[in-house]
C-alpha cells in the first residue's frame, strides 16, 4: 500500500480525509476537525494512485488485528513463518497522499477555527494527529491463505475464513449470509497519519530537546494578556505497529459478544415461532429472547 501504514482494522471511508485533524487515529468519530477554508489548497496538494483488481497479503496478530501487508508479489522470506495470513482481493484501490505534508499542515493551521481546535486540546494536554494520506479499498474480499509446498514456492492455498476466526470484525464471516457467500468490505485500510504536538508558550521560551524532528509553526493568541503564542509541530508518520497497539480490543470484544447474544435471541424467536416446538422444549431453555443492548459511546462534540 505504498507509504500509507496498514491500519489494525478498516475505517469508514466517510470518516477520514486528507487534511483532517483527529484526537485518535482509529476513532475519527470521537473528535476531529476538518477545515473547509483550506479544503481546496489541501486537495491541490494531493496525489492520486488508482489500481484495479488490487491484490495483497495481510498478516493478522493473535488478537485479530492487521499487522502488515506484503503485496501480491510478496517476499517469500517475509511471510514464511507467519501463521495467520489473509489474501485480499479488491475491485479497486484508491490512494490519496499529500505531495507536501508540511504544506498541507500549514494550510490547515492557517484556518483560525483549526487553531482554536488545536488550542483547546493543547490546554487539556491531549494527543492530536493529522491525516496526510489514505488508502481505500472498494469491495474487498478476504480468504484464509497458507503457503503450498511448505514454503518451497509462492503458491497459496485459499479457503474461506473459518467461523470464529481472530480477524477484524469487518471481515469476519457472517453465518447469516449462507454457505459460499463472500463478504465485501469497503473502507480505509491504510493511513499516513502524523502526530501533532501543540503548546501554549511565550516567544522567549526555548524549545525542548524532544521538539527536535518536528516542523514548527508559531501563531499569536488573540487577546492574550501575556503575549502568549500557540506553537504547533508536525511529527513523523506513525508506523503500522504503533497504530496496531493503539487499538483497544476490549470494546471490540464486548461488541462481538453483544452481536452473538443478539443472534441467539433471533434464533430463539425463530424457534418459538415453529409449530414443532413447545415453550418447554429443551431447544428453548436458557435462550429467551432479549433486546440487543446498546453500548454507551462517550464522544465529544467536534470543536469549531
């Protein structure tokens, strides 16, 4: 996928775009800001790469998160000892990448509303990031992949992903689709996302050693009594492994369990409607219908 790091799970293509500020790279729905003022300037800096009938090989860790991608023409030595591989076939791969991440960052920071969003998070000492590249797959299908010939060749055996496999929920087989059915997944599978550091200082305050490697911008804070300034730094791209470790699997597991409970409830309702079963039937014991519980999502209203 080129320069964009593989995400541990796919994101909705409607949730992330180049030039977007985020409070969490893997949860764009929580808090973020997109500058309408800098929209055209950011788009003009973008480079586009489109491939049809895109193929790739993904590795998955023991917790079910995407780890790395190797491409259709993979290096046999890199995947030989990978126990958990998936083959990926997509109708289309679209990659949008900024030709100048620094210029994109500066264009976004020139928007007063973007600086206000950054200022608010800086006051609370919260993390923030900016997206400068996305890789989107259209109608991707996933299969379990294993090397043939004990790795003596690059030939792969491909089989449907087994039920209950430790893989991201979006690509997991759905038993309700029927035998032989494939799940098609569209979304953002890779991002060039960079850490943003912001502080409220005065011009005479020196930088820290930790500031080395960042590209800095300096902005006056309106109506400041002490002539304070907002300094904002653009860091390097997050690696795929860094993004993988940011994924909180506890909430994913809870949602998976709720989905399973919901399916049992639907099975029980279906069984109860059958004239061949009575309420005292063993098939119904312990499987009374219950409503699908909803998870409480703690989110902040995006700041403008």
